[in-house]
C-alpha cells in the first residue's frame, strides 16, 4: 500500500470518528428515545409483515439495546452538566448501563416469542405495540439516571467571602482544586465553617453558589 493511500485511509478513519462523535454529542435524550422507538417499531412490523422472523428480531433488538443504552446515559450526563467523563464517571456509567442491559436482555426472548405469535394472530398486535412503549420508557429512565448522577456530581470549589474574618481553615479550603459537591459534603467542608464566614461553594462551570453566601 502506498503512503498516500495509507494517509487517505487514516484521514477517512478520523473523519468517521468525528462524525460519530458529532452524532453522539448532538443528540438529546429525547432524540435517542425517539430513534429507539422508531427502530424498535420497525423491527416489530418486519416480523408482522413476514420480512423478518423472531430469531432475527431477537438479534436486532439486542444490538439496538447495546447501541442506544450508552448513548441515552451519556446524553443524560450531558443534560445534567457533565460533558467530559472522568474515570469515576466512566466507571459509574459502565455499572449503570451494564446493569440496565443485563436486565433488559432477559426480556428480549419473551418479547420476540410474543411477536411471533402476533404475526399469526392479529388480535395480539396492539398488545405488542403497547409493550414497545414500555421498552421505550425503560430506556428513558436509564437516560434519567445519567442526568441525576450528573446533577449530584457538579464540580465545585471553595470561594472566600469578601469579609476579612477568614480562618486558616477557610484559606486552606480555598486553595483546594475543584471537587464534586459530594466530596465536600462527605468531609464536612460546607460553608459557613465559623461565625461570620462568608465563604461559598461555587459551581465552577456556572459560577452559581451551591452552598454558603
Ligand atoms: Zn470562610
């Protein structure tokens, strides 16, 4: 392979990665949910119409779950204020998404079987479509978990108040780097820490006061 061709392929790979990132970053929970609902509904109708069968459905539904679950969670994080995931965020996300997936996957076989039965018996089809709504609600709740996590993990730093009464403790705290709100609370570093302490915990991103004056 020539160097020029290698370079071109590398560039294409990079472009593809950029497009993939862009697609993830521009979706909202609502968009991912809608896309999941549409794709799942199409998969169901493919079985109803004889274009697919329950075995293919099962495979496709599992693939769809694996693809959309992390996206829904990441979007929830983003809506809650976390744009860049650190190692803690990633670990929490892996746990939540894997728990969710392993639970969901246990219902896929049964759903596929019911769809196969509804292919033969049209009176059962509405019940299947009602179940699609439940699947969609479940993905939405995973996205909400991400959002709730992010809101509880806002990064904050210690800002000295503009009074001249700070103790050494206040000054030491103000020199600490930003940490999650939960980090400050767990250590009891919550303003005010002495009489007349005008310090505050500040959301480093929005500059809003989370605690204190
Ligand atoms: Zn203070």
